């Protein structure tokens, strides 16, 4: 009998533990993400992502501000992993992605599993890994422990898109819902704005692997996502996100049924305020052109935002408690 969430089908056979071991092996000379830094993270060496053997958790909470099919009525059980394998000039989570002290908030597998189970006790719809690309092994190691102790939440893999397709293959049958970004269609922009080498081909290959595993977005009778791919794209000012090209790629690669969350929430935070082309929110004309590109791509599944969105989505990780709620 097929079970839900999918990782339960791998649990009793020991396959979930085997996947965790294989993923942990990638930390030996790290090839977890496309940067392939090859540092010995099992010995707590650190490179671009500033993360050693243990995942570092900046916050966890019941998040009600994700897309409606992710947050649902009871919220998404969100784990914000500290650090990142990108360095976006405009990152709204820069307090934890780029300014987090290395080593702070480190959690053993047992401690991380306890966080998962704590979120489940709060009645959330899913377990939402935010910025997992650099800590996939640690996240799955804890998942195997938590599943043996009663975890039954489907996993949302909520990433920046700069993922290794090889690493993702080891998540086949582990993740039910993929929620990646596709930020750019142009390597020069990716390099300048996110300091990412090879972002476009790696993100496109990663999305293809995600689609192979879970296919189109499937939502239950209560409006909550159960399985599938939902691609986020943040519209940047002055055409820096190549929105038309991104949407055309998605439509051509996965068909018009691919679900897209087209976001208008850009706000010039972190280093964006001093950038000559990023120093303002997007204008109504820019988002209107993005919506037109969405229509021309034939994409009808997913979500769009009101242009008033920028002020509603800025977290503050410096305060105690929920970063999105006062």
C-alpha cells in the first residue's frame, strides 16, 4: 500500500536511513550543492555556506504567509536554516543567510528531529525546509529519526533553486512538494546579484529533476498542496530577473500546467538600496509586463500578488519569537 507522506514508504525497509547515509557521505568532501567546495564538513570545515557538520537553525515557527496551498488554514511548519549557498544583494532574510554567526544555533540530528516533531504537535500542514540546499544531508538525517518517532508531515523543499540535481536524486520519494525559486535566465545577472556561478544551468537541471519526481502541483479538497512542483519567481526592477525568459523556459520545459508563484514583493533591503538598478520596489508597469509574460507563456496554474506586497513580507529575525509576526 502506498503511504503518504512519501518518505513513509522508505522508512520500514531502511531505505530512508540509507539515503541519509549516502547524503551524509557528500559532506566528506562537500559536493552537496553546485559550488562543490570539497571541504571536509564532517570534520566541521566550512566554506561558502559557513556550515559544518551540523545544520544551524535560525528559527522555526508556524508560518501563515506562504502561498495559500502551503500555509493552508493551520500554517506551515517552517524551519529556517541559517546561512545560504547564495549571497543575493537583495535577500530579505539576510540577517540569517549572510550575517548569522557561524556555529550559532547548531542542532544535532536528534535536536533537529525534535523541532520537526514540535511543529507537528502544533497542527501544521507540512514540514517546510527553508534554504535547505546546503544542509540536505542533515535535514534528511533528522527526518529519518523523526519519522521513526511518529512524524507524518509531508516535506516542502523551499529552496533558492541553486541545487545539485545529483543531490536531489537522493530525495526521490522523500520530498512531496518542491517550492524552488527560478531567479534568473541570465548568468551575468546571477553572478552580479547573487554571486552564483552557473546558477542558470544548475537551477534549470534541478527543476527538471524535481518535476521528474513529483510532477504538477496537486491540491486536496481543503486547498492544501499534497504533491508537486510550485516554482517561485521574484520580479526585480529594471528587468534584472529576465521574467519573460524565465516563464518561457518553464512553459517550454514543463508545459502550460506548471504552477508558478509570480511575486511582486521585491523590496530594496540589505545591499540593494545602494545598487543603481535595485534601489527601488518594482513599478506597476513592470509587474503588468510580468503578468503579460505569464499570460503569453500560457501558464494559468499558481499565484500572483498585489503590487502592495513588498511591505507585507519582510521578516525580522532579530526579535524573539516569530520573525513574521509581532
